[in-house]
C-alpha cells in the first residue's frame, strides 16, 4: 500500500504535524502490537468510523484522537515496564477521582488507566476488532456459554497475549458485579503472582428502597474498603498523594464534567437532533476510567464540540429531520457504535445515558462525616447503579423526567448479574412512573459477536416504528 | 434404603405440615438462605427455621424470566420461581425471610421477593474475608439480624438457649462426620445421593431427634457391607450446591459404576467438619468465626481458589479420590471461572475432572447425552486406575 493509512487516520483525528512527529511511530507500534493491520486501519478510516460516528464534527474527530492517544499508551505498557516505569490499572466502575489523584501525584513516571474498557472502546468502537481477544479468552477458559463480561475477557487476553504488561498493582473495585475482581484472581491463578491485585468490595445488602448512602454502617464499611484499598496502592507503588493532588483531580474532573453536561443538555434539547448517544458516552468516559494523558485532549474535543453544536442549533440543522424521536438509554454503547447508527437509519436518535446522568442528591454537599473517605463512600453510594433496585429505579425516574425523551432503551448488560439482572423489571417500573415508553432490548454493551447487526435490526426497527407512531399521534 | 434412613426421611417430609401447625399455634416461621445465617438464633427466639435451597425442577427458574435476566443461576431463580408458581408451601406462611447477601444472583432475586412484598431481612457477607473490618461488618450484620428476629417473634433471644441449639448443631455435625467417615472405606455403605439427602433432612428434622437418628444410622451402617462395585472409581463432588430435590446427577454417577465418596459444596450441605467453638462467651462471634474464617472460603470469597484447591488436594488424599466432578449451575459465572483454574491445577497433578452443568432440565432428551458423558468419564477413570 502506497498510502500511509496510519498517518491518515491520525490526521483524520485532528492530530497536528507536531503531534504526528511525536505519535505516529508509536501509533504504528500500538496497531502492530494489538494485531491491527493496514487493512484494519483503512477499514476504520474509510468505513467503520465515518459510518458509525458523527464525524462531521471536528470535536468528535478530536474525541477519537484523545482516545487513540490512550490506546497508544496502553499498548506501550510492556515497553514502559521494561524502562522501569510503574503501572497501575483499575476496572469499572470506580471512583475515578482517586485514580486521577494518584496520577497527578506520580506524574509521567507512572502509567495509569483501565486497560479493558480502553481497549474495548478503541478496538471495537473504532476498528470493530475486539473479537480476536474475546475469542482468545474464551478458548483459554472464560467460556462463551456462561455469558461472562467482555471487559474481563479483554483484560485477561490482553495480558496473556502480551499486549499489556503486568501491573505493579491493579485496584479492582467490585461494588457492582462479582466477576470483575474475581477475574483478577483468575488471571493471577493462571499466570502467576506477577498479576498483583487489590480489591475493594461490599455486599449489596440494603433493603429495597432504602438509600444506601443513608445507612451509616454501610457508608463506614465502604469508606474502610476505599481507605484500605487506596493506602495499599500507595504503599505498593510508593506514591504519596497529597491534598493538592485530590484538589487538582477534583477541579479538573468537575470542570470537564460541567462541559460534558452542557453538551448533554444541548443534545437532549435540540430539535432537530444533533448528535448520538455513543458520542456522549465517549466524552464522559474520563469519568468512567482515568486517562493516562490527563484530561486536556478530551477537554479540547468537548470545547470544540460545544461551539459546533451551538452553531448547528443556531442554524436549525440536525442529523435527522425536525420532530424525530429521541431516546435515552440505560447506557448508550460506544464500543458497539452501530446500535446508534441503526436507530438513526430508522429515524430515531439516541441521546443521554441513565448511567452517566446524575440526580439532585448527588450534588448535595451534606455528608455524615468530614472524613474524606467517608465523603467518597457516601458520594459513591448515592449512585443509582450502586444502590438497591428500589433506589436505582427512583434515580432512573428522576433522570428520565429531567430529560423527557420519547422513549428509553434498556438491556445492554445481559452479561452483568448486577447491572443487567433487573433491567427488564426496571423498564416496566420506570415506564409506569413516567408514562414514557421503555423498551427492553437484550444485547451486549461491549461485544457484538452474539448480537449481530442482522440479529438486532428487527428489534431496533420495531422499537423505532412504535416511537415514530407515538410521536405522530402526539403531534 | 435403610430403616433408619426411611424414618429420617419421613420426619423430614413432615416438616411442611409441622410448620403449618406451628403457624396455626401462633409460632413464627422464618426462612433463611445459605450457610452464613445461624438458624440457632431463630430456634432460640421460639420460631421455626426453614432453609431455602430447593431446586432440580425446570419450571421454577423459567417462570421468572419475564422479570429477570435469564443468565442468573437456576438455584437463585428457583428461590422466587417456586413461589411464583404457587408450589412453595412455606414462603406464603413465612414471617421473615433472611437472605445472606454475598453475590449478585441471590442479591437480585432477593429484590424480586421484596417487590412481591415478602418480608425480607438481609445479612451482608463481605467477600474479602481476610480483612478484620470485613469480619466485623458481618458480625454487625448478624447482630442486626438477631434484632430483627426478636422484633418479628416478640421474643428476646436468650444466649443460653442459643448455646443449647449450637451444641445440638455440633451433635448433628458429629453424627454426619461419623457417617462421612464410613465413606472412606474401600467400599462404603452409603453413597453421595443418600449422604446429601441426609444433610438436607438435617435442616428439616428437629436437631435433637436428628442427632439421635444419625447415631442410630451410624450404628446400622458401620459394619454394613459396601453398596458399590469392587474397584468402582472414587469421586469427589465439588460445586455450588446440590439443591433439595436435585439428586439426579449424583444418582446417575453412582448407578453408572462410580462412588462419590467426598463432597465440597458451598450451600445446601451442613458444614459438618467445622463445629462451632462454644468455649468463649459470645456464641454469635463463635458462629461467625466458624463459618467465615475457619472453613475453607466459599467460591465468591476473595482470595479463595488457591485455598480451596489446597483443601481439594487434602480431600483427594484423605478419601483416596480417583476423579473430581465439578457440578455447576448454569450461568454461575464465578464457579465457571474457578472451574478453569481447577481444570488446570488438577491436570497438573493428573486427577481427572468432569464438568456437569445443570439448568435443572432432566428430560429424556437431556438425560441421554448426560448419561453417556458420565459413563465415558467413569470408564476413563477406571482405565486410568
């Protein structure tokens, strides 16, 4: 091939000449290490990314660029390790502030991110190429018939294949599912002590409808889990995190979160629709997993997006005709971006995600204690997804009413015995409370091998038809 | 089946009628799940305990699928399914259901019961068992559970009575241990299908009576001839649970020429090898210590699998095991992951392993390939012997 498709892809992602001089070789290395061929890169550039992402926006292209930089870094971890740099991993869902504080304290000598979600987002979201890793994990013992989490499969095989290095430590949070932290036990059991992990976990023991953050013993227990986990990580890595690092993390996260909330509001309100939910998931991903490069690249992307979206709204332009239905999602999938495209093809636009939205309670500054880990624990336990189903449904109702979509899609987490187990029932309950139709669509947020485009098309078409008919009747 | 075994079975099968009678007489009925809830406190409060661990039928796990994810394990789904089908005689008369909360399957199903307005109490069991504060959290949760039992029954729990019931539990354990020791014989007089049933019955029969019957059974069995073929492969049954009513798989193994001489199950079986140490002054902590710290960690605990494998190796030596059955509930993802480790580790020491996965579907169509697999495995183990 005479073309340098690697360079073209990075240019498409708004890398400057200066960026290219620094990043291109490493990007080629990352592609090679991860098994991406020139053809794969060409497919991403010409087909997959333009077809599934709102790339008419420079902000979206920059957003992809920000995640490509993270992809480069995670693929470089074996090199970094050989150079003596420390490596810290984590898993979803976690309180990203703590990880950012660690990063700010440690500086460039430490690599820090959550490799499984990062690799899945990039490899599948932009190249449609996570299947080889998932297949490998299944061949090696995380068997397909049992419906295991694709992220855990990715973490397992990314390590066993040599794509990522063993960490100095991985801090595995297990406040939702059981499988995430147990995967680290699996990796260690099968590959050896080099895969060093620390867990923070708590049982789901609050009664239905009793908010977890109001149960003092529970908050104290989660605080102790966080304190123990965090202190152990600091001891292992010899990182000293000072109050100013927490402040830096908090200030930066809050600033970018505010901007992402602005974008979300615009996307929810705009008529005609201006952007799809997979982009909203991607720009909020810094809250889900820490970026090794920090937040500046994503912030630049979001700043650019805000200007572009305002202009679109001002001109009355959109990606669908005015009056098209908009749906919220339990979580709009970025790793499987074609769900959104398929809805668009059927005249429906996906928008915000219940999981990334917040409720009023989460903004409260009143806490049981002024101990920082107690505050973190209480804040953490205010999240609907962490709480029992009764409280989770309450927070879903608040979020749905705040955004007034024409419908809500649930069911992207069929592999998750916590997040996915109750969604059928939650869909019925939230629909009853809000009067907004909810649709349960059994599918997978990360992996489209079992739920192919052909298999999902009929379901998406029928949901879209119902939404358009309702919209027509309303009008 | 022996005469004593028949008597025990008769007593156990009368448990539901006993509960209905107790209810009519004004006593409270309290159900509980798992092995982390001390039934002795329920008895000491004057209430009737009943273990929820029924399974082995295909309809109950299916009937809740309109409400819940299909990838939950069938034992957890059965907990709600029998009730929804109207074939659970105890839940409708229960004054309280105490559910241990250590993993998501049971967690979400418990919520379904709460939505159905059943009276639920939860006992959180943290999985990081090697941390002191996790143990204290579990103990604190047990204390709250005792308060709830007192509230429901209107009776203050008396520690002296608790001790008496714990002593009786220890006697039941001792009886089961003695019978279990007979399984170490070259040709045991009792197989796993019966031994597991015996454990199940021990949850239903009044403990003093059960302890006495176990002694009688031991006397009957201790010099009885073996029930199995000479040189039958000796197997270990490992897994989450053999539910009450789910006896087909152990039976098929034993009818196909093997003997299951040892078990390592996390639920639905008495932890008969670990007495509650009552030498201290706090029976609640003694119970917690026994279940949480002293016995090998349950699968969901972390870390667990290496410790569990060491225990399996001990069982292999102690019971002269030729092969291992991993009995897995379908979609039980954490057990499935442990199986991967077990497969590697047993392979390293040359012990054959078979995974049998159940969805509680035992139709003729499902049984034929199952029996063939089991027979082939037994043949292979025999050859290896």
